[in-house]
C-alpha cells in the first residue's frame, strides 16, 4: 500500500474542520471569560503587571476548556 492510499481526504478534511471548530469555541470561551470579569484587564495583568498567578490560572482555564471541547466534539 502506498502512503497516499492510507490517507483519505475525508479524514483530513474532517480533522481540519473539527480543529477549526475547537479553536473557534476556545476563542469564544475566552471572550466570554473576559466579558464576565470586567474589573480585570487580561492584557494589563499579563503584560504590564506580569502577574504569574493570573497566567497560570488562564493556562489552567485553557486546558480545562480544551478538554471539555475535545470531549464534546468526540461525542
């Protein structure tokens, strides 16, 4: 079997589509998180104040939301 036969176009297109969907949902989740916390400026906390605790918190939120999105997409 040739390598090209092993890769079917429908699987590649599906992977790209679901990756794009997951990325869009993750960005929307962060936008919603930013809207729910109006007293906290994400940019100011991360860049200007260099708040490491806030950066770790956002990283944990990103991983948690990514796991939830992945489970929802896989069914």
